[in-house]
């Protein structure tokens, strides 16, 4: 027997007969190993021999594959050392039992010599160790030991991976045939037995038939005896699948690069067919398979191969519904695939959204918070998928308010789950636990119905529901994911996307105003909707003034001006038109209204046109929008004549004057065009007429306006400021100044401090003077009243003393 220590002892001790004998034995053993290598054709040196498959197969059977591979000049000593040792590694199991079996077989073969002196090598090639009969060996690896030592470095990982894949393929195919046979037998038995395998039958319908021309199977697989019960056969197959999948998981963990071997769709078939049965009888097989798939998702070609088969994606989604134990692994794999367009399509078109939502909103089943959060995160990633993410978002919008859809998109999943469990009433979200429970029940029913239909066929398209029970606020006006009425209650609420809300308001407001034009020909439109939308627009622009520039860039300003002009033309005034004599042509001047001053007496058309004015009034604070109002295109009404007409509208005079003031500010590069419009229609004379305090004045317009004390004071101040703005340096300032200098009325007002007529915060308020008047519920107190009416030819009493006294009173207070 070989002794690896003989040479060391011979060098350290005196040479003796014993040591010489052992050295001779070692030499003979090395020569025998070299002879075996020559016989099999393992050596590749100068005296190499051709490969002998009979000898090579016999040595693999007798020495086990790994030890037979060591029959070369470099590893002969290591082989001989291993043969006299007790080893247990993933590639070598050698002990006294195996040595005894080998020696016994060799002794037996010595006595079986053929008459011609040769030996039959058939028995050697078919030799099996009884002590290793319970070990599952794939390639040159013992799976049990490898699973116990997963960090062991396999000498040929590629070959082992290929052999392991074939091994699993054979097991899956055998189990599928067995389950099909069991179902066939049960179908011939009473109904009660048929129901016992209904789930298996349904699962089988989702798997493609295996190609009979696939690669050859692993010969080492032990075939069960035909007389074993079916349950025992299934347990054996499940046990081997569990061991094989565990080994594959360990192999991919230690050798991630082997994922390239699964980059073809065909190589993934045995893995997906492991889901043929997800019942308790399959043990850990489905979970292990999901672990393997999860490791493969780190390799891009494997991801492409997975999503190439729609049925495989649908099977992963169905696991969320039919296999609770597989949910964590399925969610992990699906999340890794969520960036692909194929999974986005499967989620939106084939009902994957319903299966995922069933986890997010459970009804009776207790689902861990971690799984619910993972499902919500999966939905968020699907919504963000570039190609089919919008489809997924549309599907979610059928179930959830826009606020929750935005929360799902923004994530994280834990925040979504928390939001679903809370009661919320904000401009963006109205949600209660009762709504969640109702929607969860609906989704559970929908998921069960969808799964049942899909089990009847390969792939079933899913139709979006018209309405879901969670949308209890569906009749409430909603724009850009914001409930308009709730927003008006709290305009300062921090919106997720105020720009989206603004764009939606503008679009719907223009459409709502246009809809009021066709109430006779079509179904009557809601006359209050334009008022509601305009109020929201004004409130939004007051809270976010910077958004007004965005309105100018979008090109909505000309549309709003045209809408206001149309509303102004279609309403017949209650009184005759008052025209500025000798300064304006027919149809170009405003039409003051008489009668009731209460805004509640206005018609719907009057209220709509005032809503247009309110929006333009707020937009005029933006230089971009003011310039857009000045640059009217062909066929678009000019804004200055329109605002001059609006001065005579009931409830619109102050807004119209302040809008004029805002659009002709010095920063407006197009202000000269606006001043030219005003000169053309005689706006300067009209404003002077408003300031004329004399009862017999040329126009008497101030008396005809039916202003109350507050409106009269503010109106005069704004008229003076508009005239000052018109007279500011510009292309037409000389003409404006000439008109003003020739007016006795202007000489009385031009040097006064006009802001004493206004509330103290009028200049800094975002809403302007008009907004302060509209929003005030109490009577405003002003520093000065309008001048006292005087005879027609009289001059305005000296007002400088009055102004000085007023300033003293204000400073004293």
C-alpha cells in the first residue's frame, strides 16, 4: 500500500530493509497509476496514447470521476494519497467502505478471466458503490456534500452547471408526466376525487409541452421502481428537485458568471416548469426556483430571456394570487423585471395589476407589511416604465384617486401602505378605511374571476373596470389630480405638481366657457363650472405667482382674451350704451349697467365673463402675460378696448381698471402698443370722465357707475394710476401728456398722494386692490373720500390742505 510519508522517513532515518520495501511499494504504485493513465489515454506527454473510452469509463466507475481525473504525472501522488485516506468533499467521497468494495470487486474479477486471457470490462463500467447508492451525483459533484459545503470551489463549474440543468430538466419532466398520469386516473373516478387535483390540472394548463428532442438526460438519475406508490415517487422527485435547485442556487452564488448559460429561453424552461405544482406537496421547490431566478435577473441577457415568454411572466404574476408561500420570491423577481416593457404590458393588459393590488389591499388574509410594501414598490416601478407605464397608471386610476396614484409613483412602498390605512381629506386625496375595505373586496373578487378565466386558456386579456368602489368622489370636479372645491378651502395646501394642476385648470376652463356657448343646441352645460375653475385658477396663481409666466408660454392668454370678448358680446346690456362723444366709434366703448348692484342678480353669462376678467386680472401681474396680451394676432380682439368696456360691467370696474394698470407697467416691452390702443379708443378721456367730480361735467360718468363709497374711492385712485402709467416715457407719452395737461380735472388730481384712498396693504397684496375688495367681509375704511360734487363751472376746492391734514391724521393714528 502506498505511504506518502515513506520518503520523508527514509531521508531522516538510517536506511533499513523496511523503509526500502515501502519505497519500492510506492514506486510500484506510481508506476501502476501511470500505466492506468496510459491505458485510458489520459497522459499527453511524448509517449502519449490514444484515448480509450472503455478504459476511461471503467476507471471513472471504479475510482469515481474526480479521482480518475487525477491519473496523470502531476497528480499521481495526490491520487495515491487520497486512495489511502478518508475524504468527504463535494467532488470526492472516499473511505474504508469504498476501499473495501473496490478491492472485493478487483479480487472477484481476477477469478473471471476469459479463456483467451482477457477480461470483460462491462462489469467494471457498470460498477456502483453500495455505500454511495444514496448519494446524488451530478457530473463529478455529490449534491448533498456540496449543499453542506457551498463555498467549495468546483473544479469545472461550467460542466457541472450544464449537467445540473439536465438533471433538473429530467426530474421536472418525470414529475410532470406523473402528475398528468394521476390526473388522468382521477378523471375516471367520482367527482370528489377529481376536486382533489383540480389545482394541479389548472397548473398544468399553463405550462408548454416539453420538446422531445431536447438534450440527453443525466444517466445517473435513479429511476424509481414501477411498483412504488405514486406518493412515494412524487416525494422522491420533490426531494431530488430540492437538492438540485439548492445546488444550483449555491453554484450561481459562488459563480455569478454562470448566468450566461441561462441566457436562452430554452434553458429557463425547467426552472419555470418547477411551478407546475405550488401546493404543500412540492415543499420548497417553488421558493428555491424563485431564488435561482432572482440570481439570474442580475444578468441582462437572462432578463431578456425571461420576459420573452408572456406565459412565464403571467405565471409569475399568478403566483401572487395562488401561492402565498411564493409571494416574497415572486415579488423580488418581478421587481427586477419591472423596468421591461413586456412586464409593463402584462401588468396592464393581462391583469397583473389586479394580482399585485390584491397584496396591497388585503381583505381577510393577513399579509405581512413587508410584502405589501414590496407590492406597492413594484407598482411604482411599473408606473415609471417608459413604454407601458402610462397604461399601468390608467389602470390604477380606475381604482384609486389621483393622489394615491401619485403616492404609488413617488414611493416608497411603506409610505403607500401607510396612506392606504389612514383617513385623508386633502385637495389631492380623499380616502377612508371604509373605502379601502370596499375596494379590497372588489379587487379580491376580480382577481379570483380573472385567475379562473386565465386557467381556461393560455393568455386572457383583461378589461379595465369602468368604475371602482373606491372612487366615491368621482362626481366631484377634479383637475390634475386635485379636487377643486377642497383646494378652494385650502389654497395654500402644498400640491405635488402645481404646474400640472394649472395646465388642467386652463384647459378645462377654456372648454367649460366654450361649452356655455352651445346650451341651446346641445345638452345644457353646468354654468357654475367655469366660475369654480376660474376661482381655483386665481387662487393658485395668488399662491404660486411664478406660474403665471408658464401660462404665457403655453399660449392661453389669447384664448382667455377671446373668451372674455365673446362673453361680452353675447350678453345684451340692460341699459343703453354710453359712448364717449367725439372720441370713440360705435361699438368701441364700454356699456355701463344700471339696476341692481347685487351680484346675485347677474345672469350666468355675466358671471362667466366676470370670471374671465378675474383670470386676466391675476395674469396681468406677470410681465410675460402682459406682453402676450399686447401682441394680439390677426382676428384676436385687442385687450385695451375690451378692458375699457369691462369698466362698465357690474362688479368688474375695479378689476378692469387694475388690470389696465398692470398691463401698462414700465417693464412691459409691448406697452407702447397698449397705449396706442387706448389713445385710439379715447380711453384717456374716459378715465378723466371717471375723475370728473362736477355734477354737470362733460361726461358725468362717475355718477352713472353706481359705485358705492369704497368702489368710488378705489376706482378714482386706479384711474389716476392708469393715466400716470400712460404718461410714462414711451412712444406715445407726448400725446398722452398733452391731453392730460389740457384737462382741469387732471390738474386737480395729478399731485395728490393717491394711495391714501386704498387699504394699507393694497400695494403688497398678491390679489391686488380688486382682490381685497372681493375678499373683505367688513367695510373698509379709507383715508380720504372723493371730492365733494361742485357746480359745473366750479373748480375743485384746494385739496393740498386736505391732503396734508389727512397725512397728519394718518401719522397720528
